């Protein structure tokens, strides 16, 4: 690894092939200074990121690529969305979407290594792919990036160039727990027993679930990601089981907690999101959200009015893995009514592509629908009676009957 100035980094970039593919750390670990230099030097390039946050370059000559759309890319004219389970994204990077440059945001060097810190994810696969074709790996070294273990640890020999930047890590805007999310959290927590392994994401509902689990014992975490809610679990966590994920983001307190914490292990996506490995975790309970569910027990977590909003992410990986985990469950949790759009989140039939299906339970603040083990009519009845908002049930029953469901009056 050669540490260079920002000006020298620009000179290095001027020698890369025309219109290169640049893979950069996403979520809340983006190396903004390094990315800014790329955008200044290269007239045309393709930028591949996961869950990109606001601030991503938006101009002619920059083609945005992603299998998971974040707010920084959502609705962009030059967006190319690649449908893919997160577990398979490394195969895209090793094949049709091979990178020419990889930008990573790391800790300072320690004992011949750096750490990818809060964002491991698909980055090791991107580094493997770019090195195989003789491309560049560039690190933005930051003393504020936590040093995390597992696949986050990277020998400095794997890095070609590095620039030094001291800047705070970004954090998501906190989402307060409302009465609705609190009720959903309590209902989901009731489905989680002692000794379970948890997979959940970020937001008010996951945080509400975790807050309701403090009385459990022997819990483990095997997840695509985790956030501040894990900090509150305390004695509920099994001290002998590492908290395992692929990336984290949250508050400064969370970043301080994961720094050199031997109880935290961040692994590459091919491991955390492999349904076969997920299935080997004890009693894995997968807790995911959705934008809509329908009477066929299908969930849409990807599109709004037909336009891509996010993507598959790891939801499909964990739904499948959880169903094969002995004692595991796959749960979809969502409010029964969308407050902004002022519409029911339960619809007769999804109008667009399905993100996931065949869940164990679907939960809203109205109740818990037991989906697994019921026939198709029984599933629809459970969703109608226990998930749908009361104001939507009459229309759903009428439309459901038109679809061929033998729906009775609501409970």
C-alpha cells in the first residue's frame, strides 16, 4: 500500500481505462473524499454501490449501477438496476459487472492490516475481482473508522493506494418508535423464544422488537446487518456466540461499541447471506418488512407503483434460510395502513414483482397471521382477519372472492 496525496491520487486515476466501473463502499461507509476525486478526474465512469446515500454524483457521464437502490440513486435518470439476491451479488462482480477500481473506507493501518470497519458486505468479492484483472484498490484511511474483526481485516498488501482523511462517520436519522411500531414489535417478539438466532434490519419496528426481547436469554445474532437496537439486548445475548453480520450502521455509540470488540464478527456477504449457512443457525428467526403484502401471502419490499424503490436485498436469502433452520421462522412485519399514501398495505394481489413469499407469519399492529401450514384459502383468511386494517377488510374480502378465495366474514 502506498499512501499518496489527494493530488497524486488524481494523477493515478487519470491512467485508468476509459469509462471504468468503480465499486465503492455503500450504506453509511462511503469514502466521500475519494469518490469526489474520482468524479473530478474521470469524465465518464460507471459507479456501483449498495444502498447509496444522498451525495452520489448526478451528472451526464456517470452511470449508476446497483442491485439495491438507496436514496442517493433512487429515481435517477442514469440508474441501472440489477435484480439480484444479495448473496449472489459477488457473482455479478466476479463476472458481468467486474470492477476496474474499488474504493474502500477503512481504519488506519495496524500490524500490517486495515479493517473495512462498518462495511464488509460485497467489498471482499469486489477486491478479489479487481485484483484478478489488474485493477486498482484504493483505501480512504480514517482514524474514526472502527477496527472490526472477521472478514473485515484486510492485509495492506491488498491495497494499491491510500489517501488519509479524518472525517466523522455518517449515521442514519433515528426513527422513533411509534404506538404502531411498538405494537408490531411486541407481537413479533412474542414469536421469539429463548435461544433463538435473530436476523433483522434497521428502523422503528426492528428496534421495537429488540426492546421487547430484553427478558429473553441465550439469543444470538446472525444477520445481514444490525444497528443500535442490539446495544440494548445486554444480558439477553449469549456471551459465547459472536454477533455476526456483514455491515453495521447507526450512532456514534454503536461505532464505538464495535471497535475492537471480539464479540462482533463481520463476514463477507457470501457467508452471512448463504441460505445453506443461515439454515444451520439454531432457531433462526428472520424479521423483515415490506411495502405491501397480498392475500397470496406474497410480499413486495422492492417497488412502489411499479418503479424500483430498493431491491431484493437479503430478504429472500433469509426467508429461505430461516424456513430450513430447525425451529426457525420467517416473519414479515409491516403496519396495516400506509400513513403517507393513506392506503392499506394489504392488497388483494400485488401489481408488480414479488420480493419474497412462503413466510411463517405476517404481522401488523392488528395481529399475527399464521401463514405456514394453512392452505391458500386459510392463508388469505388469516391475513384478512389479523393483518389488514379494519377499514380495508370489506373491500379485500370482496376482491379476494373475485380472485377465487373462499373468504368468510372477518373475525
